[in-house]
């Protein structure tokens, strides 16, 4: 909290904490991620491999549109979650 002495230091601190959280979250096993989501009241369910196969082309197009390198590794490195439509905008905005 020493970095909260000024607005600039507070923003720096929050940005770095957010990056650390993202890194830890992404590098945890899927079971731990799902457990964390449930423990914090986020009832998002990971989609199955079969459902991923059904929407794979659309997800790859989205990744390419965002200029991301993950398009070719959708099944191997990423886990995808079913999210209620009403919550998508708030999640994307963050």
C-alpha cells in the first residue's frame, strides 16, 4: 500500500497486481481455476471438448480478428467458459 501515496503510484500498483493475478490464474491447472471461480460466486462452466469442436472455427476467427497468436492452439492451452449473454459486455470491458 506504500504505492498508494499518489494516484499515479496507485494505478501502477493496481496494474501490476492485475498482471500478476492474470499470470497466476492462467498458469494454474484448470481444476484450480474452476475451483476459484466457484469459490468466488462465478458460476461459469467450462465447455466440453465436443462443444469446443463445434465452435472452434468461430473462436479461431475471433482470435485472428484480435491479432492473437492463440488461434492455432485453442484446444491445447486455453479453456473456454459458457457465460450468460447479459454478463459478456461487462467482462469484455474489463
